[in-house]
C-alpha cells in the first residue's frame, strides 16, 4: 500500500462522527502504512500520530504555516498520497501540496464548502484521486454539481466496539443517576447543535411530564450547551434532564442499555443536514428502539419497520411517538429487534477498511 498521510481535524479518542468514521476505516491498517496528522486537543501523539497546529488566525490563508510544516513531514516520512475527511480547509492544503489525494465527505461539510467557496470546492473535488462519501444522499450532492460518478466511492459508516451489556456496570450507572424502577429513560447522542433536536426532546419531556416519570440523557458537546441548559431550567427539569459532555465508550454503552428509547429528531437546516449518523448504528447494536428525524441519511439503511421517523420540529408528533413506544413496550421491542438484525447485516468494519485499502493502493 502507498504510504498515506491521514490529515484530519478529528480522530480517536474524540467521539465525533467524522473521528469515528476515519478511525474505523484505518484501524485495521498496519501502522507503517499510514501517518495521522491531527490538531484536536483530545488526540495524543503516538508512533504514527503527529499532533500539530493546522490553522493560524493571523495568517492568510490561515493554513499557510501548516502547509510548510506538512511539506517537511511528507518528505521525512516519504508520504505518497493524502487522505482527508475535510474539504475546507484541509482539502485546500492537499490541493496545493502536489500529492495525489482522496477526499471524504459527510454531508454538512460539502454543503458549507459549496456555499462559501463553490468554485474552489469544485476544483478540489475534480482534482481528487477519489471521493469517499458516507451515504447516497451525500453522493447526490456532488453528482448534482457535475462530479463524475466513477470518481465517487460509497463507504457507509460502521462501528467496531463492544456493545454488550454489563449488568453490574448498569446497576452502578442506574444508582449514579438515581434511576427508579418506574423511570423511563430517553437518550440522545450527538453534537449539541440546533439541528439535532435535543431542544425538541426537552419540550416533549415537558409535554409528557404528567404521564410518565421521564429522565433524559443528552450525550455530546457543542455550541448549544448553554441554550439547552437554559431551556432545562425554564422547564424546571433540572432533576430530569442531564447533559453529559465527556463519555468514554464503556459509559456510552451503559447509556444505550439504560435507555428505553433512543431519539435523534434531526431537522435539516439548509446546508446543515444529517449525512448519516453513526449513533443510529450504535443504538441498533444495543437493541434500542429508535426515533429519527425524516430526511436523515439513516433512512438509507433502516426501513419504517425498523425505526420510527418524525417530521423535524413537530413537537406533537414526537411526543405522540414517545408515548406510543412507552405504552406499547412489545412494539418497541419488535422495532429494536428488527433494527438490530439490520445492523448485523449492514455493519462490516473490516470489509469497509479493505475497500478503502484497495482505493489507496
């Protein structure tokens, strides 16, 4: 395999969707086949991971100092090609470095790039050796701007960690959050942003508070954290809704298994759309019933027999579906079982990694 530079803002152990996507693609490779260059604060340097600053706000372009550092890295480590899951600005660096490069696209990234720098973004895509997309929906975005279909490769997200339940750990977790025998648990995992719909679930909590003893866990980080906290306070739900910022994989699995329903009622907002959403796979792997926003990339994988879809922003519809699943646990269990079966047939991390390796050869 050609020695590859993985140039990324996000990488494991950061838990973002892009970080997990690229980590799962590369984790089956030999360390000597690739070098990771990353600037995320949660990533530590290792034998094949270099941590370096990518952006400098007082330079124009902001990535110019990183460009010269990367030229030295490419020469030192005899890099033959670049893979980056970031079209702007890291795709810009790859474009000018002169090495063959592969771009990975995920939804929001390409929409923002086409909005802010449409002409240059098309140049980056046209010059790329290959373009990896995470869903048919993302693929259609670049087909619509004239990118050749034979340049595009679809590799769906996958997960590769243990989703089995640990009963003792579950008991510890339940005690930690004071979960009672009659409590019903809702869970959202994802970036804290307006599009993900955590605020809508909080509104639904308020709507249903007299019908069920509900607790809602919001796992993630993002710019909407303070706004969500304020909404929780306004609705007098501070003892019922919890925002959990930093969660490792073992804790995340506990959250999934404690949940009665996994919800991500995403709302597509112009450029900001749900390209796929790896958390749906995680919820399905843990056999949780799923409520998702319509129009998300998840509809490419799960049918209406496997998940429940709601119109983004429709509070009454969301509350009605939550009520229905909580009152009909047999229906909820059937949905969860069907989603789990689909997950098993769909999730192929090693095969996905092998596909990428063939592209990189």
